[in-house]
């Protein structure tokens, strides 16, 4: 039984034989993908407050220093993103930031909000009005919290990171694998196209990596909602000096993900954090969301690559590069899209035209373009 799953009602037991089988996988056991995709986004750090204090994370600020973006700042940021041709507004904030930050809680109340999730709903409305599709990554969520915002998101996400209990998550408010898996399951129950992934190098072992990938696969097999899995290496920053995993470690982890997951689930490495050229033969088919207008606020020391660099990675792999929406093409259907998101993609305006152009290139790969 994965630690903590019983506490959150996640009936999930990974088969030991499947773990052993996955541990034998090498890059030679998977094929390179026939193309690489990416998404143009604008990064909107709704607040730098977080109830957790993970030792590798520079995103959170302590109480008294954390900030909350105003509606005006959100509006300006997403406007810049739309003007730059982006399709995604990536909303990120720490888990339950109004739980231990009195200042954040008071500011939300002053703006007429009961919680960060009701404020997120307003932020998603702002993004849609500006001509961007929201993709929110608000950490662990209850069913009620996710349902509060799901209809205004083209897709959502949370990194599983690992099913292991690692020291990097330590402290009185440690992340719980069961709670993370409960969030992923909840997304499936609500029919939300979902992004998740593993973090490599925070103290987990190979069996933990295999178990984490198999847990994601099992939840996807139940609900069919996992659109992509990110294999992300931890990187040095002002709070983490534990080093990054080697290229060989990353290659093996990526190959395990590709081997483990259904072909319909994309495997991504973030090109600002990982040596993408050195893992393109291990089965990745996506380079994630990159922004032409904002930094990676979670990893500000690591700049997004430009479009020319993404093209160079694809050229190195000998495959085409294709732009995509934040909701993968296979989920851009009436079955998965809410009425609000479907209306935005179908709208007879400049934003709708932009969304459909990107979507239609995905449905007709022969016309794929990264321009």
C-alpha cells in the first residue's frame, strides 16, 4: 500500500511484479516519438504563499513576505500573453496558501473572496476575457475546491512528485503522497484533463520512481484523464544544493515513464531544467509550456528556451515541432471540455481563431508549424 493512501480513501496498491518489470527498462526498450510539441503560455503566479516548506522549492515566501497578485496585475499579465500569441494562462500557487498566511487570508477577504479558490475563479475569468485558456496548478485540492474552478479550465494539474516519504518533504506540514493521489483521482472523477509528473532526485529511489509511475497509470486506467506526465529533474537553487540527477538517471527515468504509460499519455521533460536533446530518443513527445513574456516563477534561475532552441531540439531529434493548446488535442472534445472552454475555442473572434489554428494543426500533422 502506498503511504497515506488509506487516509485519503485512495484504494491503490501497486503490483510488485510490475515494479520489478519496470526496473528492468532501459532507453533501448522504447522508441523515439514521431514529433515534439509545446505550448505557448504566460505564467501567472497568483500567490507565493504555500502551506508546505519543501527544501528544494524557491517559489514560496514565508508569512509576512508572500504576495498576492491583484486583479489588475493579472489582467495586465494575461494581456501581454495574448498579445504575444500565447494560448495558455498557467496559474500557479502553493497549497492552501490562505491556511497559514493571515495576510493572504485578509487580503482575499478584502477583495470579497472566501478562499484562494474563489479568487482563482475570478482570475480564470480574467484570462478567458483576455483570450487565453486557463490551466491551473493549485496543488492538493478537495473535490469541492477543484469543482469550484474546473469549468473555467481547459486542463489542470498537480505534480505527484513521488509516492515515497522523503526528507525533502519533511516538517510538520509535509506533503502526503495519498493526498496528492487523491487530487489526481478527483480530477478523473470530475472529468478534468490532467497533467501530473514525477520529480527526480529529491531522495526517492528507483523503486519509488517505478511505483509513482505505476500509480499514475492505474488512476489513468480508471478515469482516462491524464494527458501528460512530466519527468522533471530537481535543480540547484538558493534553497537546494543537493545537485541534479545525472543524464543517465534522467534517461532511464524517462524511458521508464514511456514504457509504463499508455501511448496516448504524453511524456514531457521541461527544456529549461533538463537536457532535452539528450533524452529525445527515450520517448518524450512534449517540451511543455514555455513563455515568451514571463519567467518560470517556480525556477526563476532557469530561463525558458526560445522558439529557435525548441526547433533546434526537434531538428536534433529529426522530428517536426508542433504547437499545441494547454488541453491536448485528444481531449479537446465535447466529452472533456466544459461549455465555457468549448465556447472560447469556438468563439468567432481573434482568440478563437488562434485556438482553432493551433488545434487544427494538431489534427492535421502534415500542416504542422511552429511559427
